[in-house]
C-alpha cells in the first residue's frame, strides 16, 4: 500500500503492456500539492492564494488591521444574517459595518434562476435536466446568466449550485441536483461555480450527505469514512477547491452524530484541515444549528438567516468562556478575507432590471432544454415528420410545469407549455389538442403525443413544498391515459415531465417512443417540440438510473431519524446486485447511429481517445463515458465508477477524435491513513452508458 504522500513512487504507470512515463497527475496537479485534496500536509496559504481573485497579501493586511479595530459585538454581527424574511428585492442581507468599512453579504436562492421573491426572472431547466446535458460548457453559461439576474437586484452571493448525491430518486429535491454520480456532479457543479463567480459569489450546497427531505432537519446519516470521502464529498472538493467557490452551505441533516452545521468531522477535519477551504461556511436556514458552542467550535462562520445560536447567545458564550474568542476571530477573519478577495462593495447596490430576461438568457434556457431531453425509447417514430397530423393530450400537455415550489422556485413572466410548443413549431404539421377520451380524434391522428409525469405537487423541498415522492411510478391516472390512448393509436410518444427517475413498466411496451423532458424551464415547450419534430437532435443522457422497479434500489427511508449510508446507490448498487436497469445511468438514444473505434490510452495527461463517426443520416450527439476500477473487487466498494466523459456533436458522415481526460487520483481509495492509490491491475471501460461497455482496457498502477 502506498500513502497519498508518496504515491508518485508508483510512476511510471504501466498500461496495455507498455511502460509509459506519467509525471504528475491529471489536471496538471502535483499529487502531493495542497489542492489535490487527497494529500496530507496541505499548504493552506497556497490554496488560499489560488482561491482569492485579489492579491492575498494585500487582503490579509486589510483583514488584520480591520479585525484588530473591531469590537466583540461587531465581530459577532458579521456571523449571522439580519432578516428571517427576505427584503423587498428578495434578498437575505447580512450586516454592513460602515464604521469598519465592511460590506454585507446579500444572498438569494437560485439553482434554476433568481428566486421568485425577487420578481420575474428567467426560469432555466432544473439542475437534473442540466445534468442530462453532460455539458459543463452550457452549465457555466447558465450559471453566468443566473448570476447576472440575481446581481440585477443587488445580490452578491448566489445560493447554488445544489450538488448533493442523488442517492434515491424519491428524494424531493432530486430535480435540484445534477444526478447520482460524484464525478459528473463535480464537473457540472464546478462549471456552475466558475460561471456564477463571473458576477457573484457561489454557494454550493448542502454540505453534506443531504438527500432526504421529509426528515431533513433531524435525520442522522451514519456513514463510514470511505463512502463519505469517495462518494459523498469528491464533488464538493471539485466545487470548493478546484473551482474555487467563495462560500459553502452546511446541510440540515446530522452526519455521524452532530448536525452538519456543527460537525467537527465535516467542517473542521475535512473542510479546513484536509482541504484547507479558505472561504465562508454558512448554515442552512434556521433549523441547521443547535448549539452555540458546537457551531463555533466546528467552524460554522455564518448562521442564516437570523442569529439563533449566534448573535446574543454567542456574545454570552464569549463572556462566560464557553466559546474561545479565537474561534470568533478565525471565523471573522475568513468572512473579511472572502469579502475582500471577491471585491464586495459598500453601500446599497444598484438595481439593474436590464440584466434580466434578456434574449440571450431566454435562448440559452431553450437551448439547454433542447440538450437535456433524453430519448428513452424510439421505435422509428421520432422525429415526427413534416406533413404529419399530431394530436396532443395528457394531463400536463398544457400545464406550466417548471418544478419545485420550494426555495428554488422562479417566477418567469410566461412559460411555453408542451402543447404551445408543438402548436407554434408545427412547421407543416397539423397539430391539435385532444381530450384523452376523444377516441375518434386520437385514432385519426398520425401521431399522438401524451404529456404526463410529475409536478410540484409530487416532489419538492420538505416542509415548504411537496417533500419526498411516495412512489417512482406515474399516477394511476397518467398510466390509464397512456393505456387508453395506446388502445386506439399505434403511434404514441410519451413525454415525461419530472425531476427524477420514473418507472415505466406498466406501459412502456404499449408506446413507440418516450422522451424524458424533465422540468424544462420557461422555454421548455418550444425546446421539446423542436426535439420531437427533429429540428434539433435528441442529445440528453440520463444522469441517474431508472430501475425496473423501486425494489431494485436501496431502501429510501424518510421516516426513521437514523439512517445508514454506504457506497452503493444507483448504478453502483445495481451492478453489485447484478440487476439491469430499465434505463441505465448515462443512457440516451439518438436519431442517428455512431461507430466508436478502438480506444487508445495516453499517459500524459492520462486520457482515453476514440475515433467517433456519425454513420447515420441525421446529426446527433454522442457522449463517450469512461468507467474504471480495480480488477480485484472489494465487498465495500463499487466495482467501477465514472472517471470521465466527453460529449460530441457530429453531422452525418462526420468523424472526430474524442479524448476523455482522466485523473489517476480518482482511482485512489480513502483509508485510515488518508488517500491511497493501490498498485495493481485496473480496468477502464469505454462505454455509452453504465451498462453499455464498448471496450475494456487494462491499466496497471
Ligand atoms: C434550503 C436551502 C435554501 C435556503 C434559503 C433552505 O430551506 O434547504 O437550499 O438555500 O432554505 O432559502
């Protein structure tokens, strides 16, 4: 076994029978360097310098002088929000200290757009839909757009992205996150942070192991160190350290005992000591904190939205000696450093309505919705050709269905429903809305589009919205609609809406095509129509596993107040139990065909390349995925996991060399002495879904 500090002794790597030098590791990092997050002896000043957009020495000089001049009350005031209720702009402001010239944090929710309390804003597709694009480039653009729209009302901290592992699709906030896989979450979450921080500070959330709504304030998630570090934390490292998020939100749930917002394990050991995160840790709202001492001792910097265990309680604890003044100084130092590094300004911010709802933002919302739709089944029905007569039916055909009514809710001035999109984009097709029991009209059409699925009544945030789902199936009403339409019409396409996996067993064989449309945002109807009509190719790939039935997944316990997690969920769980998914993680059909040539491994930087050709007659997107793991499987670890992916657009006949960048450190395991890359035999699978492996390559480490 090799410790993280000296794992580079393993180099050179040997793969596919040849000896190849690998100097350093992927993403250009020295394996022993602080920002790997997987090495002991982290250089916290080096991490802080890389993280701070300003000159850290100058910032720290100002911080030292300012901290010195502050009274205890002024320091404590920096450590909580001011208002339990958002102000007229929908913002939660912190304290602006004019005496010490310290600007305020001004926060707003926004995983899919500026929060509805701030007035009309662009509603983008939800996070899970954006996860289905597998496009960090698009995600960065979405984040930049959302950041501009929150900045329009003076916000300087965006409470997003949500990057919790989708452990089970009944989680009410499945729609808010990007999916079930930590690597994929880290790529998308990191892209969001970089895009958002062009204008404001980002706040990835909820740190950590937050994946149940109904018991979210109280549940204690018990988890072993290896699963925590290997499955539930890597994407936070990507977003906070690699992408440089300024702040992070601690979760409501407890982790191995204490609340996450008071967790020495998460906030002290992981965040500060192992990762050297220089930014600010903020509590989730109201119910995240329990004790003054616990929060201060663990390193919670700011309690939101109002002081409960901080404020007067913190001043008293300082006075009676139960909290060390040093802890408050450390927290305030981090707060001031973050404010100065990221250039926060004093004074009431300008309101700039022109930054919202621009044509560019609306076009982007539509483009992302187009790229997110996942074609799950297509028996030669799609695209619906020009000249066809199309009947549109189903409970959600003409419903403005853009997702959760909780903290991620957005208020767009209008929403294009699927029916409106199909009607307006008709382009030579005859399109009519038809009642689900109008047998004659349904039978007479060339194609029937049935729009069904979930709404904010079925899933969402706990307490303030619908909470966790009660089942993975469609409602009986929706199933009956599909079946009755299919009884009179042979060309049926089902458009599913929702924020997670929906099981399809009761009706899949009855229909010719299924398109997963998610909650596609305010231009969603236009986007889905363009996919159905073939104006743009279906491009999405599932960022989650759709099981045959719920019992194929690990239990979802949103009742008990203690739950046990391990490293198995989604595709990792199905692979262990030898169960096929109905639609595996990474799956999505195209309306063209691709040929993937034999892969080649490159050592420096570590990568796999394939030659990809579009062999069909339509354009399309393919997403090459590389999964890997040791040949010798351990009982407590998944056999393999996603290590990298690359999506490519090709015209008919076009060929492209596709290179998937990999990081050898992603094969490290977390043990009692830290991260280790174990020498030995590994397998890399080149695939187009977690279950569709095209080539396997041996890799010796
Ligand atoms: C949610 C957070 C949100 C916060 C502020 C909490 O209930 O869990 O995601 O950012 O409220 O609205």
